[in-house]
C-alpha cells in the first residue's frame, strides 16, 4: 500500500510517516472513559478526534482493529495511588452497587457518542472483566525484578527500572524531578519511593470491588488495564495508542514502563494525544467541577449556555480546531460553528438545484487539498476551509456568477459526501435529535412567506413590505430570487 498519512508521534515529538507493522492491518487502542459521571465536552473531543482517525484509516484501505477500554475499577481519586475508587465512591454516595453506576453512565455515554456520530470501536473491554490478565502482567513485572510487594499491595519500582531503562520517555519527566514535586499523602509509607506507582492495591474486607490474587484480595492499579488489554487484543506490539493530553503523565508513561518491564521492549509505535477543552483558559474536567455535560449542551440546561446546541454543532466545533491545539468554550464560538455548518449543509443541498453549464477547473484541486490536509496530521480545519471554498463556488453559481458543468457538479457532490459526511462524520440533524421544533418553525415561515407572496401577487405592497420588515426586525434575512423567496435566521 502507498503510505501517505503523517501523524505527530508524542513519543518522538515529531511528525512521522505512518507505516503499520502488519499492513493492511492496523492495531489502534484509545483510552476510554472512567464511567462514574456523564460525558462532557472534553470526552467528546477525544472521541471525535480518534473517530476521525478511525474513519480516515479505513478510507485509506486499512483494516483497523479499534479497541477502546472502559475503566470500571482501579481509578483512584489521586494519581498518587491514594483516595477512594471513583466508581466505588459514587456508588457509596448514591447507595447502589458499583456496577449499577458503571452500567448507568456507560449507557448514557454510548447514547451521547451515537448522537455525535462517533463510530463504536470493534472491541470495548472493561477493566473488571480482565483481572486475570492484569494479575499476570503484575506477576511478570515482579518476576523481572521491577516491582515489590508490601502488605498485600504491589508497587512498580521506578528507580530500579530507571537504572536499566529510561523512565519518562513520553512526558520528559525524570524520576528525580518527580520526587521534588510529589505530594505527601497518607499511606505512601508503603512505597519505597513516592514516584513508584501501584500495580495492585490491597482491599479491605468491606471493599466491594476486590478480587483474589497471589498477594491477597485487592484490585488492579489504574495503569495496568490498558497494558494488559492492549496486549490481549492487539498483541505485544501494535501501531497506535491514543488519548487526551492529560493522560501522557502519569497514565501513558506508566503504560510504557509496564510494557518494557514485563516484555523487555515497548509495545506501541505511535502515540497520539488530543489537546484539552478549556473554559476561560482552565481545563474542563469533572474533577475540577467546571464541566458542562454533553446532555446539558444538547438541552441548553447549563447556566453558562445561552441556548441548546445540537450534537452536530458540537462535532463541527471540535473539528474546526486541530486536535493538538486547545479549544476554548464560548457561546459565541458555538454559534459561529452552527452558522458555518448550516452554510455547508445549505451549499450541499443546493448542488442538485443548479443547472449545469461550462466547466470550472477549481474543483479537482479542492479534493487534492483536502487529502493533503488530512495526510498532514489530520488537519481537519484546512479540510473545512476547502469545503467552505466549495460552498462559495456553489453559492456563486446560484447567483449566476460561476458556471459549472455536469462534471463539476458531480465533483462537488462527491467532495461533500467524502469529506464532510464520510470522513468528518457530519450528519443532517434528525427530528429525534434536535429539529422537531425547527421543522414546525420552518413550516410557519413558509406559511408567512406564502401569505407575503399572495399579497405581492395582488400588488398589496404594504402587506408584503410589512411582513418582510417585521421578519427582518426579528432577525431574519429575507431574499427574493428568481426561484422564489429564501430566508435564513441570523444567529
């Protein structure tokens, strides 16, 4: 196969040509959610980023095995291996079983991902369903001398590992620097070094989520699940591992150390990370208490929202920024995204209404430019800018300023279908998602404009002008054309 895709590899800190280990097969693992609350805009960004990658890899002809895990045990409140399990804590507060919490929020996560047009992974393993694989991983690391047991817990020995292999290759953090920055937390006296991390944690008898192991009853450390499940479903070496930038350290750094400590070499060839969604410059996150859930965006029920935003507006908003840049939330930015998406959808719908004429040489180049952008580290904003240029050509043809042949119209239609719909994953909003009210609203506008047209036919200019002027005052743009009256609302 021809190799055209270049991606930024966090591991090497440069763009590299993507060459799969076992082409045409691609192994792709992405860190999924810890399901103890509703998904927010940050979760949407990661899911949409790697959905774009998944779609494009398949378009290029690769056979992708896409694995996205579900964390349902072992993710503690603090990265320093202290505090309560996040899911167990939520279950205790709501007085239900932990797996009820998992199932409830997982169902809601899937529902929001479907609304956003995110394709499901081929495999979605749960951490709690792979305890044996994680115990085997911990046992291997212990046998190789890079871990130690203390009072029923097992910790990774960062100093021992760092003497044989470099620790910090992904994040650039050195163990000696981490020592100075590590907080002192209760219970860390089990560790030889504050920089060490848990592979297995001892659980008290009252702890519901616990399993038998060679070291007693307990549960796996958070970092173990991805190494163990990635190896089970994709092998000891695979192509891609993705996730949010906030996972580079400690989660993904620990994954690399676990893989090397257990099998003597790294597992993953390309590491990809999307940047954060911010609010006023601060990272959006459940733990920070500033998250706006996707359901709140869809319904407009959060105090920071001035209106509801349909799922495709959210998806378009995310894709308008490159995945490695930050995205700062604002109502103004989302409203601009809604208008931009509406313009593209309007242009696509307009293609079938245009009468063919002479040829234009610009259409094929737009297609090539979209491919160039995607091959340059998934540069979706440039793809979208090319689609806006195509929309400009379409609107220019509608106004009689540009002539388009049958072939040009076909190329434009194919351009939108391939890049806007198939690869960027945009969809027309369905009534069940957003537009029952919009549909009724549109019919009411058609009725008003029909009454206005009847007034014009009767030469009742006063009534005709009054309807137009009142609608203009309310924020509508009314335009009389050869084909009839057109309208749009200026958001």
